């Protein structure tokens, strides 16, 4: 009788051990999750961008790219476990935000928002003073994200952009 109980316990332990190994094998490795996060980030930026690096912080991967033609940096935040892009921040190669010259008006900036993001709606544009310089700031909602753009008031070029995905 005792031998039967010992054998039963050992068999149960073996089955549980194999089940634990099976469950552990189903979980993707951190490297696989990171590769999937980088692939998701690449889908949201221009194809010409070069991968610069990444770091994992909390449950997110922070992935950096640079466009060699424009020298813009793309900082993409991706939920590592799901590979869902949460935020894209783009910073240009300018060190001074804005200009002292204002050649563009709010309607020009609204048209520039629509040219860059055709599905933009609820566009709100304002002129922001920063010391001697000014820049236009535009907020909008799109189908997949809401955005904040900063424009040079002299040229109408986007200086910075931040997109938060739904």
C-alpha cells in the first residue's frame, strides 16, 4: 500500500513537472519580444530610417531611429509584451525652436497638418512665443492617434511632432 502511494506521488510530480516545462516553452523570450517591438516601430516610421538602438524600461521598449536624409530622430515607444506602438516622437535637427520671422498664418499651418495627416480632424492651431522666437503649435485627432506638431512660422516646416496612439 505504501509503495502504491509513493509511486502515485512520484507520477503526479512528474506530470506536474512536464506541464510546467510545457507552459514555460509557450512564453516568448525577451529577445523575441524585443525583435517584434522593433518590427512594429519600423512600421510607423519612414523606411529610409536607420536603427540607432533601444532600451527596455518597465513594460515598454524605447526604440530610436534616424532619417539620414533629414537628420530627424524618431523615438518610438512600444508595449513590449503586445508590440503595440504607443507613441512616436520626432525631433528635427534644429537647435532653436521657432523663428523671429512669421511668414505663415494659422490657415497655412492647418493646410500643412492636413497635407501631412489627411485624416486629421479637430485641428487647433496657436502661435506660441518662446523668448524672441515664435512657433506654431497644432493639435489634432486622427483615426489611429492624436498628434501635437510644432511648426516653423517662417517656413511652415514641422520642427517637432508627437503622436500618441489609441
